[in-house]
C-alpha cells in the first residue's frame, strides 16, 4: 500500500535509498519513515534479499570513516598523552600545556547540568505521562518540547547570554552559567526519553497496584518509576554525553578564556574540553597540533565511556514485557 498523504513528499524516494530489513521491521510500527520504507519494499525498489547486505555495507563504510578518524588522532596525538599532559592546565607554551583545567571545568559544568536537567526532566515526563489531562495546553507543551529537542545548540547559547549574563548578571565563563545553558539544551531530551520509558511500562502494573489499594502517587513512584528508570538513565546519559561535546553554546557565554589555574568552584572562570580543543586548533604554533589531537582522544574516551555506561545500564536493568 502507498504511504499516507502526510508522507507524500517521500514519493520522490522512487530513486532513493537502500536500508536493511531489520531497520524496516523496526519502523513497521508507525511513522512517516516507516511508511516510506514499506512503500519502497512493496514497490520492489529495495531488494529484500540484498537489503541486509547493503545495510551492512553502509555500516562498514561508516565504521571505516570512524576508524580513519581515530587512527589519525592516535598517530598525531599519542605522543602527547602523558601524565604531565593530564595533570597540567592551559599554557602559551605547548610543551607545558595540559587538559586538567579543561577536564575539571567540564566535570563541574556537567554536574550543574545533571543536577538541574535530570530532576526537572524526569518530573516533567512523569507529569505529562501520568497526571496531565489531554487538552490543547498539554498538546502545545508536547509540541514545544519536541521542537526544543531539535533546536540548534547555538540558540541555547544566545539564550544563556541574554538571560544568565546580561539580565541575571551571573559570573561570565563560569561552570554555573555553562551548566544552566546546557541544562536547557539537555532537558527536552530527558523529557522525551523519560516519557518513552514510562510509556513502555505495561498498564497491568498500574492496574495491579491500584487493585491492592495503592494511591495514584504510590503507583507512579513505587511501581512505574523504578521499572522505567533504566530507560530514563540511558536517555539521560546520552543527553549528557551530547552536552559534554558541545562547543557553540559555551562560546556564546564566554567560556573560551585562557584559564591557567583550574577552577575550584562553579562560580570561578573555567573552560571545557571541547572549547580547549577549539582554541588549540586555532593556535599558530605547530606544537599545539599534537596537543589538540591528544585532547580529542581524551574527549572521545570520555564520550565512549558515557555511552558505554548507558548501554550497560540498559542491558542490565531493561525488562522485556
């Protein structure tokens, strides 16, 4: 059958792409993309016998580019990955420069981001999914959250500049301001992940708890939330990993200063690892090329560890109903 009218734009996909059968099966439950993929299969525009092989080839090409990037960074920066590099802060001399100041600034910024975005995002997801009545206002809120999740990060940087610096006069280039800005960017992702995790809990859990006399609040916080927590944590960690790699919003709020002394609190001037990489890549001295590559390796390791933690939590605590 042909895709519904809202997906008519995809009719031009008669010349379009090849995807794996597993991807098509995953999308079969609904959505515009799923309709388009099923239309391509039904029309014979994608060979179901070779679709899996082609999908594997696409993944292999992507992994090849990733391997090339990692190989290049290791070749250029492996020599700079020393203990002194990890313990030192920024310096005008590439031989003395290190990432400890930027790492500490990133850590403080992520702590502020998590402390603000996680509780507000999870409670918002619980309210929208379990307590809010379906009306025009909740529809507007849901659409707004979905739109905010797709807003470019630099827009949040402009918002942080206008509100936190120019209006509230918070300290410039501080982890507090950076954390507030990244919390605004990460919160919609946590809300969406939280709602999906809460929705995945079977209604029978709620009905059983209500049947033995539990209140609505007890059902949500004693039964639904613990079962949805693995999915919520997975979405939260992935959102924080994205925030860890952001540069544009932090440049807008001034976190690109030269910081020779690591910050000792969230209100002191600081920089973060992505911004430090950006600043070193702009240096004229060729000695910073090795430092830039080494800092990229450190950032990739942290992001891979965070994504690995998300996968571990999902596999360990996820329940299939």
